[in-house]
């Protein structure tokens, strides 16, 4: 059980940043910095 939880945590930790990076790349970085 603990191993599966750790794997899920690692997978989520890797997937979420990837989605954020894609969104940041799609939108202009300057606009994000102003916000």
C-alpha cells in the first residue's frame, strides 16, 4: 500500500508540473510575470 501511494505521489508530482509548463509555454511569459 505504501509503495503504491509513493508511486501515485511521484506520478502526480511529475504530471502536474508538465501541464503547468505546457500552459506557460502556450501563453506569453511576460503576461504571466505581470500577473
